[in-house]
């Protein structure tokens, strides 16, 4: 097994570049940080390009890494450099970005979450993880939403990208196609003139749109929905965090929760 | 008005120290960053020790600052230093820490959130903000929970500390006292043997305990509750983020949401 001890090593430089959208797009790969995510990728039969681990992590996990995957032992310093954090667990994988095209006109069932310009990577990743827990079939990232494979989003998704569809798409097209296919499309608004989310019966087939932290949903999208839903605020808080609002709506709207 | 241009200024050093628990405890004050929070503190008639703002922010907001509050014009560099971030809005206030003792044996009504060793400051602040939005009367920070007045918690609370009670307390004492006073005390567990949260009727008088991100609630606390509640997970996610789980439970349990 190759041992890599320097941040100047060309492979290390390439892995560090995967923290940027440009680096990921050029390589068509992204990084997983920590055994939990690597294990999820193994279970999901993701396409591995490399596994990199410190001596201790490699000793513990190499037996579980699929045969034929190039393995590299790295120093603690290299681990910190690749992770971009000071306390990485010390095991990473480089795997292929999903190469999926998905035509919403073929979507006839399931619960779908549509993210309209959600900017904070922690919010985006948490929304995907919560959609997974609520039994959603997929999450569609509209233009302006944080990239699904950036390190902070990947960390917050906690492996949920392997459990449901994670797609990029034009949310106007999605809203039109799902509506045409008979799925109700619910928007969310911070506006008491919208309908209370409590009035919607739980269902297994619908779409929910959550919008930008500051501006909310785009007006064009809000005009296309079956209904726009509102979470009544009882106290003096002006609004809810978008991931909290999304979580409350998803668990209330999806049948079975 | 004094103008402060150097990070070496003794006042600047003192403000920067308020980012630490030690600094806050010694000074009995904490920092607010951004006009939204300063305005909330004015509305709440908090005790101000100082307002610090860049030239532009001072010109815009000084007329709204209460009379008699010492005001300091600061440079952009000083603003970044005090904020500990690179893009502060440029207006701050130093205000008194609340000086409250609160005996839970006098609590006979309202909805209360108890935080058992929640470590991530973003989660803690978001939970307080969500409790505010759900109409809760107070949040009790148990030992091991992130400090309510650390910069990241203050940012995530978005001023909700001025809308409800934010207290430190011994959660075992709180659970005992509330139970003795006839309020149901609900725990939360990631355990299908617990009761589904859907089976609890919404109410205006109860306590909800949420526990540590990794370990959940302490066993000793879980043994004291009226019931421990469980959010059924439909997909393959192993768990929910603690702030999301808390948000779903608070909005489901509190009458009126």
C-alpha cells in the first residue's frame, strides 16, 4: 500500500481540490469523510476511486473495503488537510458523483422535497437527512441551492444521499410536471394568509417546496403550487430556521409519521 | 463619541474576551452582534453597557440607541475582531447577563423545554428560537449544554432569549418539581419501544426533554419522565438532527400549532 506523508503530494492536492465545486466537476468525484459515510457508500455499492486512511483507521477498516479499491495510508497531517478540519476521524473515500438525468414527467408517485435557493450547507444537508427519515423518495436541488456534494452538505446529509434520489433540476419544470401527473405541490410561506399546514391530510404522494432562508420561495414558484402552507408562530420569534420548518412540514405531510 | 481603531485598545480586548465563558462570567455581560439583536435588546429593556458600531452603522442607528448608553465608533478591523467573523454587520452591544434564580417548584404552567447536554451551539440556539416560535414559556439548560451566551448560540437564538425564560438548572430537580406540580414531563428517545409522539394530545402545560446528539437523554432523567416519546423513522436515516427532532416534537405537543 502506498504511504503518503506530505500535503505536497499530487494526489493529496487533487483530493483537497474536491472541496470546491470546480474540483468536483472536473474529476466527477467527491469525498466522504469518516467511516460511517464510507460504510454507507460500500452498502450502496458506490463507485470507489480510492480509500485513504491513517495507519490506525486502515488497520481497523481495510478488511471491509471492497477488493480492488486503491488504498492509501496517510499521515494525520494529510488527513487534516484533506478534511479541512482539525479533528478528522482519519478515513476518507473518493467516490464517483452520481451521473443521473431524471425527467420529472416520469414521476408519478412518492413524496418529493424541492429546495429553492437554500444557501446554508448545514440546512441543505439536514433537510436531505430529514427527508430520508420522513420516507421521501427524493430531493431536488434548484438553482442557487448549495451543492449537494460540498463537504459541509455531505457531512450534514450523514449518508442520506445513498437512500433517496438527490437531483439537480429546474423547480419550475418539476412543479409543472408533478402537477400534470396529479401530485399536489405544496409551497411554504411565512405568511398568515397562506393555509395552515395542519389542514392538509397526510399523504404518500406530494411535493413540498422550501425556499431561501431570507427571501422564501420565488414568486414564480409560489404561483404554481396547489397550495402554499404556513406554520403558525405562537411566540414572538419572527420565523423558523428553514430546516426546522421543513422538518415540521415533512413529518406532518408524509403519511406514516 | 470615542473612536477606537486598534485591536490593541483595552476595551476591544475586553469585548473580544466575551467570546469565552470565562470572560462573560468575569464581566457579567455578553455581546450582541448585528442590529436585529441590538434592537431586540432595546425593546426588551436590557441593561446596556456599550454600543459599538462602524461609522456607517452608527450614523444609521445611533438615534435609536437609548440615552446614556456609551457609544463607540469602531473601525471595520475592530468590528471583525470583536465579531470573530470576517463579515460582521458592524454594530454590537455589550449587555448584562441575566441575573436570575428560578425555583422550578414555583412553575405550575406553560410549556418548557429542557436541554440535556446538547453540545452543538447551532442546535442549542435553534432549539431556543423554535421553542419561542412554538409558544414555550422557557428553556432550561442542563449541565453540559452549550452556554446560552456564547456567540454561536446567541446568533442562532436570533433574539429569542428576550422572549422566553432562558435558564440554567438541574434537570433532575426540574423533572421532579414539574411532575410534583402536575405537569407531564416528556422525554425523547430514539427507541421504537418508546411511545409515538403522535399519540400525545397537544397541550399548553408540559415539559419536553431533548438529549445529547450522540447519547440521547441521561438514563436517570429518562426514568423520571411521564412518558418517553419516539419519532417514527420511515426511511433509512438512522436518526434526526436533535434540533429537527425537537422542532417536530415541540410543534406537535404544543396546543395551537
